[in-house]
C-alpha cells in the first residue's frame, strides 16, 4: 500500500459520523490546496475534525476532493466521505434533490452501510411523500436494518399528514409477506405489523393475520385493534389473541419486556419499557419494585437517564393505581427537581405532574404546578405540550371560580386545536362550552386528516393504560346529548366489549375529587 493511500484511509477512518444540521459557518480562508502535499492536507483536515461537517461547502468538499486527487485509486472510505460532505453541502444550500441523489450514490458505493437516515432526511426535506415512500421501498436488507424507530415514525407522521398512509401501510404489508421483518429493528415490529394489518383488512388478506398478531404484544395496541372498525374483519382472531381482559397479550408483553431487559440490563429504554409493561398489565406492585431499582443505581453514583425518569413516572402512576397518592406525589416532586437545562426530558414530567394534580381535582396545587411546567415548556416544549398546560390551567381557573383568567388559555387551545383536539375539547367543556366542543369533534371526525386525533379524544379512562383516571370532563361525556356526534363516532369505532376491558383498569383503586389535598 502506498503512503498516500495509507494516509487517505487513515483520515477517512478517523472521521466520526456528524449530525446533518450544520453549525453556523465561520469560514477561514483556505490555503492553496493544489500546492499542498497529502500530509499537509491531512494535517489541515485533522486540525479540526468537525470543520468538514460545519463548513461542508467551503472546507469539507474542497479539502476531501484535494485529498482524493493525490491518490490514483481513492479508497472507498475516502470517496464515501466526500459524498457525505457533498450531501451536507447540498443541505446547507437547500439543494435537497441533489442531496437525495448523493444519498443514493452512497448506498451504491457502500451497500453494507447505505446511509438510510441520510436518504430519508432528504426525502423529508423535499416534503414529498412520494420520495419518502420510494426511499423506504428501495431499501436493501441492510438498509432496513438501519431504519430506526425515530426515523420510521417521523416518516409515518409525514405520510399520514400528506394523506398517503394507505401507501405506507401497503408497504408494511409487503415487508411482512416477503420476510423483511427479519431485518427490521424489533422495536419497529409492532407498529409496522399494525400498519400491515390495516392494509390486510382493506385487501381482504385474512391469511396474514395470525402471523402479524404474533408481532403485536402491547395491550394499548389491542385497545385500538378491538375498537377501531378498520380491523373489524379480523375481530374474532384479535379477540382470541388478546384473551379475556387483555390478559394473554398483557402477560406476553411483560415476558418480552423482561427478557429484553435481562439481555441488556444497562439499557435504560428497556428498563422503562419493562416498567410500562408491568403497569399496563395491572402488576402495579411489580412495576414499583422494578422502578425502584433506579435508586440502587443512583446510590452507586449512576447519573439519571430519560429511561430511568419514565420508569419513575410509571412508579408514581402505579402508586395512584394502588390508592397511595402521597407516595406518587413524592416521586413526581423528585422528578421536578432535575434541572431542565441539563436534562431536556424534564419537560415531560413537570407536565405530567401538573396534569395529574389537576386531574385529581387538586386545583390549587395543579395550577401552581402548571407554572413550573410552563416555564420549562417555553424553552423545550412542543405545541402539544403547551396545549396540555393550557388545558390544565383553563380547567383549574374555572374550578377555582377564576374563569375570566382562563381567557388566554382558551384562546391558545382554540388557535392550536389541530395539534390536540382532545385537549381543546376538555378545556372548552370545563367552561361549559359543550356545543362548541361537540361541533369541533364532529368536524374533525368528518375530516380524514383530523379523524385519528379526534378518535383518540374518545378514549375512556378505563382504556387509558398510561395515565390514571381524571376528573376532568372528556369527549365521551358529550355523546348522550349530541346524537349526531355519537352516530359519526360509531362509523369508526365500537365500544370496547366488556370482556376485554383491560385488567389494569379493573385493578385500579377508584379516585374521587378531593381525595387528596
């Protein structure tokens, strides 16, 4: 191996994958690259290993291209690095079509590492659902293996919003029937199997149902499967798989989650998933015992991670389910003490803390808790997160006899209802605006783009496996007085058959307003 080739390979191997979002460039003038030796070029490149991605157009592409020119047959890692730099440059210059083509070139050059995420990124930047679906359809087995949970669900949301969910569902069915599940991350199996079931129902493919249901163990998924009329052709098979009160899938979900945690005990996401599985199956004491293992890690000096925090959140809800709200208070108060500047995930838990207090009718405590939640959400919260806070504040103000102070909260809910129709409806109902709430829901149910969010608003407490019961008014409370709304809802869902009400809901201790102050 020649010295230039060895140096080029060493350089390419030393570069770590960089995020696509480049920093603000602060380019310094480049020396005459044509006059530099490969050693000098290498030294320039290594001086700041991030500069090639921070300044892809003005530094990365020219320097890597100059390095390539010094080698008669540039090695694949160096050629790949140049293509990645060109893709980063295309992104910086908003040339997303070029970026997508470069992503395809990378996949051809290195089929063992096809840069799946990069291709999907550019397809999303093009805001073209055809491109997104085409990228997914074109993935090799290796590419499917690179498809992570966040990437898949971002494509799912984009294609759904573009009205192309049927196409993505059809692709899921294709993957399922051609053996592609073997290459997919197991964390994607359940969601993709649900999508494939939707496509199978439309296509009358009863032959694939049993195989797809094997990949679906989450009790929350079976609530959708047993109530949404989309899956009606398969209800007998789904009911047999679920078991009475979702006991069969609940127990399997626990077994799967525990096995995954045993295989990777330091994985905090699996730790969280196991706690959720226990709680969803009504094993509240077991969920608490598992979550408390975090304190053993803490005593050994381990830093808290987001998965630990979600397990603690489940511990708090499990205490509520057992009728021990003061213990739940203590867990949420502990979570609220973490610095959101250091742990951006804290936003989830200060919001859940405030919502829990409000939902229990602890109006003053809940309103005070929303103040912290709002401060954190202003820095790190999504619109949906802010809608939760607005809903809680609107209801707390009304219950405290301060309805006029809720005007800004109601205005925010109305303005952003598409981001959380159920939350907006609850806020309106707290203020006695039932006609407006019912009209909003009816319109959303009749709008194909808004329907799924509207359907979610009708989930009753007994079918909500995550949150504990709330005293706030909810969409189902409207049905008796608004028959047109009830008739529209019935086109899309059925009530959960009593035999399948989750055992977790049946085991909860009932809450009443004012039980805790």
